[in-house]
C-alpha cells in the first residue's frame, strides 16, 4: 500500500489523492509530492545573477534602496559583509552603518 504524504503546508495527516493531485481538507492545499521535493531544492537563497548565497558572504547592492521608516538610503555599490540567511530564501539579514536591515536578494550580487 502506498504511503500518503502529509500536507507540506500545514503538516496535516488527512490528505487524499484525487486522481491527479493530493488534497489536504484541513487547509485546502493541493500538491504534487514530486513537485514539492523540487520546491525544497529551489528554496536556496540566490542573488540577482543566480549565484547561491551562504551565511557570511559579502555582497554588493546593485540599486539605490530607500529604507522604510527612516531617511536612510543605501547607495548602489555598497559592500555588505557577513550576511545571514533568513527562513525566507528571498531575504537576507545584514548590518549597514550599525543598523540591522533585511534586504531582498534580487537587489544583491555576490
């Protein structure tokens, strides 16, 4: 008997196969287990050029960025050292001028 996978969204055990996709009745999430494993591989932080980012990397800002909630502007070409990856692969945590800031990876290059 085939093992029915848990829902990747809510980890619910009540999933069922409807002929083409698995469905979770708890959160109404539809998924394909093969595609879910491909998404897990795709959850890697990448810069604007597609290079994989790691904790501690040094990156450069490729566009002037206004910081929300302050008058600070991060200028294009600013070198950011020792980035930290977050749970979201599209964001990195770093310090610029003593301020802890979260930057989108689409505005960074290695």
